[in-house]
C-alpha cells in the first residue's frame, strides 16, 4: 500500500525482553541477588584475610593514628578554677588524668558527676575550650556552722550538707555550733536565732535541737533558754525586746522557758534541788 | 448443538484477567491501532462477586497505560499483512506497558472487519402453564440453529435481546413468570471464517491471550450513546477510516449492526487524485482544512500544498495553491455518498420505526465541520454529533471521537452484555457425564 510507510517497531526479542523486565518479581529478585552477591564477597574477603591478624592490627593502628591522634582533638592540661588548694589536690587525685589525652575519650558528663560527688563541691561546670584545656569550674559549699553529732565535729553549709570534719571546736571559733539530731536540717533557722542574740554572742556555747522539733540555747554558764516549737524566733524576739531581757545576764536562774506564748517560766537552781 | 467452546474460553480468560487486576484493550482499526491498559480495583474482597460479573455489577477501573500508532497492513478493517499488524501491536503494547509499568497477558480486541452480517433469530418453546426456569431457557437456546450459521461463517456475537412470554414482549428476565409460549429473539453477528483465528494468531505471536472480541460499531455506540438514547432507540454511525459502522439500539440491546465499506480513506484518496498529491498530504489538508459547507469566504482561503517528493511526476508546478471551496467540493460528494449508503442500509433493515428516533455520529469522520448540517438534510433534525464518554485516567489526547471504540470497550468490559454462551448448557446429562462434569468442576476450581 502506498500510504503505509513503515516506521521502526520493536523486534520480537526486544519485545519479549521488555515484557520480562517489566515483571516486578524479577526486578526484586535481581535486586536481592545483587545485594547478596555484594555481601557474600565482602564476607569472603574478610574470611580470606582473617588469618593475617597482624595486618588487621596494622589497619587498626593506622585508623587510630588517623582518626584519634590529631592535634585538634588532644587535651593538654587540666585547669581547676578555685582558690581552695585542698580541693584542687582532691580533684586531681580523683580524676587521675594523664595528659595529653584525646577529647573523644573523655566523658565530660562522667567527670562532672565525679566532681559533684565531692562533699565540699556544690556544683561544677566542666568543658574543653578551644586551646585544648579541660576547664573545671567549681562552686564550693560555704561553711556556715559547726555541727556536732556523736562526738564528731563537722562543718555544714546552709542546706545542712556536711563539708568536712574538724578536730576541735577551736579551729572554727567564728562559726556557731549546732548540736542534736535534725539540727543540720534547720541551719537557716539556727543562724537567724544566732542573729537575734548577736549581743550575747560571746556568752553562747551553742544551739541544741531537742527531739527534732525545738531549739535550746545554751550559754557558757550553763544557762539555758528553751524556745517554743512553732514560733521560736517570734518568742525570742518578744522576750529580748521586753523589759524582762535582763534575765539573761542575771545569774539567778538556770532555765528560762519561753515555750508558752503568754508566760515566761523561770527555773532556779537551788541547793534543794541538787541535794534532795 | 454447538457448544461455543472458544467463546467460553474467552469469557474465562476475561474473568481471570479482571480478577488479576489488569487487562489490555486493543482497537485494531484501519488507520490506527490503539492499546489501553485498565486496572481494576477490588470493591469487595468477596470473590463471589467477581464470578457474577455478567449481572449488572460494576467494578471500579482506571486507565493506566495508553498508546496509539498508525496501523500498517490493514485495509478496510481487514488484516492483509499479518506480520506488519503483529509488529504494530507489539509496539503499541510495549509503549502502554511502559506507561502502566506492568505487563498484560489478556487482551480484549475490537475489530470492524470480516464483512459482518447481523441476523435476528426467533425461536419459541411450549411450556405447560408453569413458571419459567433457567432450565427452560437453556432448552430454548439449544433449539437455535447456531450450527448452520457457524458452518460457513463464524459467530462473533449472539446476544439475547428480547424475551417474549405469550403475548407479553420486551421482557429482560422471564424466570419466575408463568406462561405457555416462551420466545426469544437473538441478534446474531457472524463474520467470515477464521477471522477470530487470525487475530488470535497475531496476538499469540505477541505473547498475548485473546480474552474476547467485540464488533466495533456495537462498542463505539456504547461509549457515544447516552442512557436515554439506548433506552428509546437510536442509531449510532461510527465513521471510521476504512469502514463506516452502523448499529441500532433499542431498549439497551443492539438489534442490528452493519458495515459500509466506505470511510475516511476514500475521501483522502479522492483528494489525492483530484489534486495530484501524496496520500499523507491529502490526509493532512483533509483534517486541517476539510469541510462540507461552502461559503463565499472559502473561495478566497488558499491552502498551500506541500509535496514530500518534489521530483515526482505528480508535482504540479502551476498550482501550488488550492482554494478551500475546491477542497470542499471534492470532499462533499463522497460524504453524501456515505450518508446515502447509511440511509439505504437503514431502510433495508426494516427497523425504521425503531431507528427513526435519533442518529448519532461518532468516529473520526464525525469531526468533519459541517457534518451536522449535511446530515440534517438527509435524516431530518434527529442528528447528533456524539463524543465518547469519559473514562477515568484516560489521557487527554485519547478523548476525541476517533477513540470512541476503545473507550466503549472499556465501558463494555465494566458491564458485560450477556451472550448465549453465558447461559448454562441444558443439564440432561447421563451418569457418565455427571462424573465428567464433577472432574471438570475440580479442574476449574483447583
């Protein structure tokens, strides 16, 4: 026919091949087969070279050299930002770091945890700066009082944490003394009571927590002021500002009892009581 | 009794393809071969529903691949060079498979060749005042002389179109009604022998299974006629390149179909001879500048002829231009001839009282400007230029009326027409055959 000019059309083989290739399961099969082939050749190579352990070690050393021991990553020294020399020595002794060290090997969070576990440290901040220095910034606990418990004298901070032990009361005469179980949990209140008695500071020996509920103030001449349970500061302030405050300096009474709000009970030490 | 083994095999393949989900549709036309791939989505997981596809169950489907190519080796709807057709089918299938990214195994074909003849057969049986059962219908079907028709020619369609019971007619399903005389009209379309075999052979060489073959005027009417026209009766004229198909519908059934061996190719060859130009050039100016009504303006509109091969003898040095009115005066007589042929064959059917309702023109030839006016002169004001319906996912380029056959095929597959071979064989079986049928049942289901 004149009008039917031929044009390119696929041959039988090509048509069949394309039909085969369009089958989805065949494509998946080829994909999985090739993946398996790659994996198995990889395994085979490892198996062949596994007898040659020295070579593998060389590779390991090479990778170590190449990746880990770079000057950019090394940490050269430790810097602890605090004035307390004891604390510096303590931290150095705990961390036991030998420099230079790789920064990838350092677990900064762990270091911070260790430092925070030291008694005299309140909080810390550990980081590595640009010039390869491991910086440890320490906020120390401030001793505010001396606490005696079972013949042990310890310095405590405002929250009642024990910082460290001292040998004698004379070492820290400047700090007030708190005695009794549970006394370390009410340090703030104790300090406020001390503040109210600032005129008589030289005469006070310390505060005793009694029954974990109220305070007694002990003076050097064994005089004692018993404070009320609920409002110790208010009762003491009322007493000091009243005209009966002279009772503190008088030697007539042994115990001044302020436990009741509207009355003051005084107790005299007499011969009768001592010798029944 | 002929057992329609081939047709039953086609139906089985079609159902399995729908179950599998992909199906290819091929339109083997005189000018082009179109292939579209449709994908079915399961509405219901219940597989029983897919078995009952003949009953008005519709399945959601979508066109996923489409390709169209100029056909070689087909003249007036007939395959004349099988190898060329094979090659073109291969190309078209390959391209649409690439677009759909999946392969097709089963293919449904629409085809307009084989000089089809449409015949209406009538048979009736006496019943003893009992309700009609499906067994009665099977016995009725076995009385038809299909054997005589299938000796010289091959049966393409055998559609039961009308049941009648006593004096009632127009029944679609007489089962359960009580009567004495059960009659059935069957529209039988036969084609020349070995036409189906040839197409099957072509497709088998492309590794495709034929899952059904449909007559193209019937199919293109399915896409072009609207519901009311199908119900009240209408004639669909599919103006193709090689042939012009006529199908008459009444009450949703095709009652007559015919083929006129005139088409767009005749018009093109007229132009080719009139202006001494090549066939492709004639086709080009026909589609670009063609028309059927001459106006004064057309005398002044000059069309430049370009010649593919300038050294050829039919190159006309003196007249490189023709006016549009000259072109129209060549096209119009041939068109009138085609319309006269249509009129003649409609008169011949003896179905004027049905077909007088409406005439719908579709196919590539119906895009000719002025066809409506010209056809109105012949058929009165009952003419409509039809465009195919929309199918989901079909590319824009394939939505013109020249693709009405392939679109109609997609619509038809979705809602299959019952044919004679969809009914059961009369089960007057002996004991030996019963075992055989049991074995067959096992074979079918496992």
